[in-house]
C-alpha cells in the first residue's frame, strides 16, 4: 500500500512538473517549454517570418545566424546587438565587426512585431533571435535542434566588447581560439560553428589582405589555392570595392552542407579565419577532415555547439527585461 501511495505521489508530481517549468526561470536555466503556456505559437511565428525572409533572399539565413553569434559573444545572448544608439546606449552595430556588414535587423523587427500582436510583452528579442538562427539553418538544408528558451533582454550594450570579443577575419588561429575559450567554447565548437560559413557571403575588405599583403610584405597568402586566388583578385581589387561580395563556399553557397570543410582541404577557404582551421592547428585540422568526410557528424556537432553558444550568460528571472521594441530598451 505504501508503495502504491508513493507511486501515485510520484505520478502526480510528474504531471505537475512540466507546468511548473513553463513561463518562469527554472533555477536560472533555459528550457524548451518556457513559452508553452504564455505564448505557445512563438516558435511558429518566428519560423513563418524567417521562412518568408529567406524565400525572398537566401543570404538572409546566413545573416541571422551571424547576428546570433555576434550577439552571444558580447555580454552573452541578451539581444544587446539589436539595440540602436540612444542617449543611454552606444550601439554594438557601430563596432568594426558589425558596421556596414551586420544585417537582418529588419527581419528581427518583423518577428518581434508579430510576437507582440500574439503575446504582448512575453517573448524576448534574445529568444526570438536564437529561434531565428535555428530556423535559418533548417531552411537552407542544415540541422535542427531543440532551442532552450527563457532569455531576457539586456538594458545595455557594449561597443568595446563587440570590438574586442568577436573574432576578426584576419586573426591568427590562437587568437580566434582564445576568443572562443573566453566564452566557454572549445576547439570543437570553433570548427563546427565556423561551418556556418557554408552559406552566405563576405565583403572584399574582409579578405583583401590575403590576396595582396598577407604578412605586411606585399605578398599574398601562399596557402590560398592559386586559381581560386586569381578569381578573387578579379572581384576584389587592391584598393576600393570594399563592399563587393564573394561567396564563402564556392561549391554551394545557398545550401547548408559540409562542402565548406572540403574547400578548406583544397585551400579554398575565403577568409583567413577559415583556412587557419586546416592549416595552422593539428586538432582543428582533424576535425575539418572528419566533417568533410561525414556531413552527419558535422550536423550533429553544429547543433550541439549552437545550443552551447546560445547558453552563454543568459539573463533570466528578474534580470534584464522583455523589450517591446528590439531596437530600444523599455522606457
């Protein structure tokens, strides 16, 4: 009888437990069912807006993933990158990694507007951006994953953090890895997350140095495959044309797959920060080879690393706020 009573008590607790988790912080942790009661349509709303945006312009998928990455590396995944400058805020949009290149803010605005119609003051901009990044992967043929939710929005931004924490295209391998380590990410995360460069474009200004003056001696980067380099020089002149775009993956720039890693093995990585993964470190080189050989391995690790990145220093509970407009803090 006692055993039956204990079983019934446990069963009742299990039935009640999921309800307790919804819509409130669970020990400061994130969890997928956060909006199950307060905004059950949140995921569908985000997916619908992102789907329409990517259908209009496939490049937008890469832009939204990049926004999420650049947000999480500064103050954690708190939507700080989405803030415009104001009397109290100096926007991260003006930093070197973001100025004239970060894009997709209008799509986030559309997502937030739809969420506010359905569930006013409920879903954070930080969570909306995290969901949009996952959907961007799926919509271009990449992996899906269950997104832990419950982030709140920052009431501040950090221009200096954006300038100092986000890896630059011409950083050395060790500098890039150190910036990842600072966020609690390791070399496996670095290689897997870099694989998002299987979609999207980069500006001439981000890889010009490799074509003409890699080491400050007026010589190109000799690790760059010669015919690939010649084609790039036709698109990216020695001076001017900073905003001219080239695909990050010359094989399938609109499809999320593992061809990015195959390109690195052939010395056809567009950015220095791409090619050093194969050229400058033994452990990362082996990971590049593994993902080039097995797309399933890459997809599995990419999903795992995206979840890990999305968990960087989130604001939960009573910290931060739920912005009504992703571009400005609530008055």
